[in-house]
C-alpha cells in the first residue's frame, strides 16, 4: 500500500490548524489580490506536522492565469522548493484550463472545475512554507484554505518522505520527417525504438522514494491524411536505480492509453479515483488532451534514482506539444529542478477543429 496515506502515529498531541484568505476585518473580501510580479506566502509554520488538505480558487480576466501563476512548496527550511509547478497543472489539468473531475487525491469541483482541491498528505519535520507567484497577466483574485496538523513529538518525522512535484514541457517533441507519399498508417505504426533517449521525459530524480503519478497534457499538432490524428501508441519506460539506463527498463509499457488504464484510442472524457482523461480534444483526436494516472495502491519505489519517460507516438515519430506534472515522495535532500519562464508555459493557439466528413 501507498505509505503516504497511512496515518502517522504521534507520541504526544497533534492539533488541527488552518491558514486561509479570510477577511480579518469581518467583511466578505475573503481573498488576496495579486498584481503582476507579486508573490505571496500562503502558509509559513515552524515545527513538525502535516498538511492534510488544500483548497484554492482564483480568477483573472487574463485567460492563461492557471499557467502564469506558480505554486511553490518548501519543507524544513530548504532553499530549493520541493513543489514547483504552474498552479493549474498541480491540481491535475493542463493547457491553462480547468474542468470538473474527481480523482482520489485531486479534485476540480464546480463551478466549471475552478474549485481546486488536493488531499495528498504533506508531512514536514521543521516547518513548511507555501507560496504563489503571479508572473504575468492581469490582477488575480486568490482564495484559499490550507488545513494542517502541528505535532508535538512525531515518530520518525525526519524519516518521512516529503511530497515533490515538478513540471516539464517539450514544445514540440522531436518527430520524424513525413514525406507527402507516406501513408498515415505508416506514420503511426512503423519503426522501432530500443532506447528512451528521444522519449518525452516526465521525471528524473535522485534519492530514495516512490513515484506516485503524473498528469500528461498533449496538444496535437498534426493533421492525419486519412482523417485520423491519433497521437498515442507511445510506450512508457521507467528505469529504477539504474543511472546507466541499461536496456530494457525496469518497467516497460505498451502504449499511451494503456499507461493511463484505458483502451483503443479513447476520445471521451472519463475520470476515476486513479486514472482519467479530463480533456478529450476534438474530432479525429485534434486539440487539447489531459490525462492523469495515480500510483497510490501501486507506487513505483526507488532506492537511488528513477527516470520516467514516454514515447511521443510509436517510436517517437510524432511532433506534438507535450507537458506534464510528476508527483513523487522522497527522503530529502532532492536534486533541485526548475520551471521555464511564463512565456514558455503559455498554451499554443489552437488549430481550427476538424469537422466530421459530410454523410
């Protein structure tokens, strides 16, 4: 079982607390107002404890604020954040979009998915700090509740793994040249790949911990010749404790929709406790897609290192816009990671949707 959801035994008392944006004057302006360039601290607590639930919602007239707002979480006074993602992507959906869905650890709730919830436990030993930075765009109204416990004498708090989350993007992924005479089926299914060198990289971490899942966001950039544009068939590859990435990987999958526990090129929205397709694009697999997969009852454990990647199309033949958020727990210290500047996080302008052929 996933250790993170087990209640931690404490040799002493533990007390429930909350940090929130409530209006301290007693009025109804229960929010923060962030201008471009602002950074605000939502939580700053000393000592041992555990965050148990985060709820947020925000609004701006700038349409891509879920990508230009950055969420940062620091444990135990560390200088490098353990969580560093665009705000919207952290809660499970990419492309600067929100949509109603419910997984076990993450929920986007009405109205229209803008009630952002996280139930992943986040233990800390010497303190926790959560910040939001507004890097670009019009003013943002931000509302939040962060529920947490403070502990007197936790058992093994220093040995508890800390939550980590990191964001990546490849826009576009490298693919193969497609001559005009190449058939659509050849583009989708031909070729071989016996390496992860050209795969899309989801996670690369060093230390001891467990990978607990990801969301993967794809904006398809190709128009199929036969009226189809299926972007999948990419195998996931996970190398565990193998810095040399010896072939084959520890875990090797069978295709994009297979890794996300669906089948046969799905094109309808679906969500469940552990996996789902929250954005399902347009006709013939065009437009924006957002997948999630949680390894909560089946965590991928590592002792020294982990590398998680996935092909972009069979044998890395497709060139699409890929982005992702990886989630993992590990014993500190962690290998520092960054985030691209806001200009490189913005979603692409969408193609006009393909219309079904006339009958």
